């Protein structure tokens, strides 16, 4: 195999090994994606086999959750691959999760622990995603910062 065909190891990039913060952020984002997918499949199954109040609404909700699960799952894969584009969808997922967590916390039911867990995961993910080590590992430069040109 030539140097161009040799696959790069997942944990090493041009700046060294992948920071643990980036790996943890990817894991949390993937966990949210899996939870969305499981909830969507659960709604689909109940909508098709059970006796929902509105079968069409249950099926539509299930399909919507499964499709929404793709965003964090793709973002998690991009984070593991150290792709700069992946931070945006991951942050958007966390920002969307915060109002959902708030609504779950307002319920008088068993949804309160789920709201607490979702809020903790969303805030932890946001902290990890905006961390300078994560930003540097993804090759994201701040606003107005250009790549340095060689002097010559």
C-alpha cells in the first residue's frame, strides 16, 4: 500500500491523539442519538401494534424521531473522525435538548428523572464541545483568525 492508501488510525490525527474530551463529547452525542432512535422505534411499534389514540400521529411521531436521531449520530461519527463540520450539528442537538429537558422537568410524573438526565447530558456535552482542546482537535479557528502564511 502506498502512503496515500494507508488508512489513518482513528485516534491519531495531524496534531496527535484525539483528546479524551472529544471522545467523551462524541459518546454523549451518540447516546442522545441512540435514545432518539429507540424512542422513535418504540413509538412506531406501539403505533402499529397497539391501540394509540391516533395511529397516524403515533407513526408520524416515531418516524420523525428516527429521522431526528440521524443528526446526533452523524455528528458523533464526525466528532470521532475529528471532522470540523461535526461540532455544529452536535451543538444544535444540545441546544434543542435543553427545552425538552425543561418540559420533562415540569411534568408531574416519571418523566422528571429523564429530564434531569437529559439536562445533565446536554450541558456536559456543550461544555465538552466548546472546550478549547476540542476546538483545536477539530481544526476550528476563532472568528477573524486566518491560517498563518509562510514567511518568505
